[in-house]
């Protein structure tokens, strides 16, 4: 059986020693590598893939790949406008064969596109041209998948010109508009992505709702069962969320880009809420220099801490990278972004590969402030402390859906957790026998096993 790549789940447990842990892997440069990446990265076990919002041959954005050590950068696509879209703001996802993404502009109507492309840059296909009232326009976020459909939101368009929720098949057929946003009743103009927990899709709108500061909602994948879970009101719970929600199986976690306790400064919040819309708790008010301000991306969880970035604030007012416990304690600023040396103004979210967090900044770097791609590593001590000595097997892998987990007897009773590539928990269960059978929808997952505070994980591909 082919040896699988081992991912370690880790804790960033040492302090803010930036240059011991921060590594700039790439300076974006405009034409050759793209410019201003406003999204996040996707990792397939060998390469990381991403997009830039402008730059490239036509200055309309690029698709690229790069290895986690910063080598083998390759530009896979130059966006060109009408033919293949322009100005992507989100991240890519994969079905194990193609990468899928969206552009904010371009396409036949200059209202954005959905596309797919092979990881080697071949096989580009435009799956949809957004067309305003019929199917939405200008998607700011990313796609997600349940293995059968791709789901997403548009910032504008739809029946009320306030945005839509939609689904579409991987081959571009079966487009269905699930929801037209309408303002007061259900929000409008989403600038993020959806979260799927196996039953409901969850999302946020940047404005609309009863106070016109945005909403948090859920809806079934067939378009029924819409529930508005929260109206953002500025001071009490923040305003204008831009990113996506994440889940730990009990709570949904997210951020707002503005307001909080000090409404005059409007720096943003971190919060949690149950999937039923109860138990709202504000975990943090951003404050500017000390903690950062204006988070425009989503949180990432390693199972112990939540990690995120702010677009501005920090010592130089160019943004921060931080961690915080899910109960709101233990906030630590890990990086003050510094312009040329470390990048500035991150817009997207973080991912983890091995023992590092990876992200991009929308500006800064050495090439006319075109942005950087970076990693933030951990101490070898922290890694060694949390590495599980016992291995396990997954077979078959890749699989068409059903697979087996085989463990040694000393791992009986261990907790198994399945995450998707956005760091969102899909399911968890206890390993009560040496061989456990499970089934999953199409996608790429991380299977983590934890016992006695030790963790190890492996990648699982479902074709």
C-alpha cells in the first residue's frame, strides 16, 4: 500500500518571536506571478494552489501553484476577462481531479464566472457565466462541495439585485438558485463562503437584516428551511462580516469586520454561536494596535486554538496574525505585518501544512507591494510533545466512498475526527474496535486520531 503523507496537528505554543518562525516564501510581482492575492490557499498533499486578484499577462489575475517549501512556483492560468473571467477573490477547492473556483468579474457578461482547471494548468473549462437576475453576479467568496454539488453565494444579482445562494454540478449542469437575498428579511450582499455541516448550509451577509449590519443564516441544500439565526447590530455583536463560518461540532465561529464595544472605532469582533442560533458569545473586540482591526477572512482551527488575520491594525497598522482559545481566552498576537519584509493587509484565511500555517497578504513585499506568500512555523518542542507515536492505516485510499480505519489495540477508544480542506469538522466518532468502517461523500479530507492528548492525521481522498 502506498505510503501516505503524514500531517501533524500542532499547537503554536511559543511567543511572538517573528523572525524565528516567519518565512516569506514568495514575493508576488505583477505579470509573472500575479499581484494582490485576496483569497486563501488550497493544499493537495504536494502543491499549494492559489489565485491573485490582478496581475498576470492581462492584469486581471492568475491561478498558480507552489510547494510548501517555496519551490516550483508555476503560473497555471492568466485570467483574460470575457473568455475565462477576471479578478478572483476566493480560494480554489478540488474534487480530486479538477480545481474549482470563481471570479468576481469577467465572463460573457462581466459579472463573474465559475470555472474548473486541472492541477497542471490544462483542461480549463468555464462552467457558468453569471448573468445578474437569473443566477446572481459578482461572487466574492469561494465554492464548497457536498460531493455531488458545488455551493456558493453571489454578492449581487438575483431577483432583488442583492445576491443569491446557489448550487451547481461539477460538470456545470444542474444550476439551481436556492435563495434570493432581499435585504431586511434575510440580508444582502454576502462577501464570504458557505459552511456545510452535513445537514444545513450556513453563511453570513455583509449588510441587510433588521439593522442593516448583516445576518447569519442557515438553509437546507435543496433551498428550503431558511432560518435567520442572527441580526448583526454593530455594538453588541459586531457588523459587516466578510468571511465564512467554521464549526467544532458544537459552536459556529466567525468574525465581523467592524464595530464591537467601541462603536466609534469599529474594529471588529470574534464570536461563537450554536447552529440553532442560541448561545451567542462575543469572544473578542479588536482594538487596533494591540490586537489588530478589520478581519476580512475566516478563522482556522487546529482543535485547540483559533487562528486568524486582520487586514489592518497592529504596530504598523498593516495587519496581524493571532491565535485565541475557543472560549475567548489566551489571545496572542503572533505577527505584526511589516510591509516590505513580511507583507501587509492580509485579506484571506490561513491553512496548515505539516508544522506550519500558510497564508498570503494582499500587499507588501519587495515588488511594488504586490503581496507575499508566507509560512509561520512552530517550535520543534511543541511538535514533539503532541506527536502520536502510534500510526494507523486507511484503506482503500483513494476510495469511492467507503473506507476502513485500522488501528493497534492500544489506540482503542481513541477519538477520530474528519476535517475538510477548509479546516471544518465533518464528523467525529470513537474507535471502538481495531477496524472501523466509514463512508464519505466525494472530496479530500484530513482524518485525525487523538488519544491522551496526542494526535496524528492522514489525508483521505474520496473520488
